[in-house]
C-alpha cells in the first residue's frame, strides 16, 4: 500500500496527464500539425491560381497571344481569390483568439481556486493558533 502523500501525488500526475492530452487535442483542432499541412496546400493553391491568371494576362498584353478569358476576368478572379484568402485568414485568427481566451479563462479559474484554497488553509492555521495548538508539519 502506498503512502497517502504518494497516492495524492499520483492522482495529481494522472490529472495533469489527462489535462495535457485534452489540451493537445484542442490544439490539434484549432491548428496543430495536421492543420499546417492543409494550410500549406490552400496557400499554394491560391498562389498558383493568381500566378496563372497573371501569366495569362501578360501573354495577352505583351505577346498578343489570344487567351480564352475575357480581359477583365483575371482581375475579377484575382480580387475574388485575395478576398476569400483574407476571409479565411480572419476565420483562422478568430479560432486562435478563441483558444487563447479559453486558456486564459482556465488559468484564471485555476488561480481563483488556488486562492480560495489558500484562504481556507490560512483560516485553519489561524484557528489552530488561536486554539493554542501548533499546526502539524
């Protein structure tokens, strides 16, 4: 049978590990390693589309090569792609900010709980000292 202090420490360690896994899962949901690969693919797709439109316009205007797209189509599509990319980036940033808020809120809750427990311990020590007995070490 384990010493009571060791059992308590073991429970706290298990709780910490569970919390660590939960945080790791949440980080994965908002933009961990899996998400960064997806982000790279999306970024490359946007970049390739804009470069292709640019090259087609250069071919049309400098080399007078007939391109099957209307003259202003590439500008309109380019503006649309940049707008979609900006909206997508704003959405990703909101997810990060929400996660940061959640972390800060959790820290605040834990600090409040620790503060409450500290006040309770101080009250116990004060009560024991008033009673004439010394607290156990």
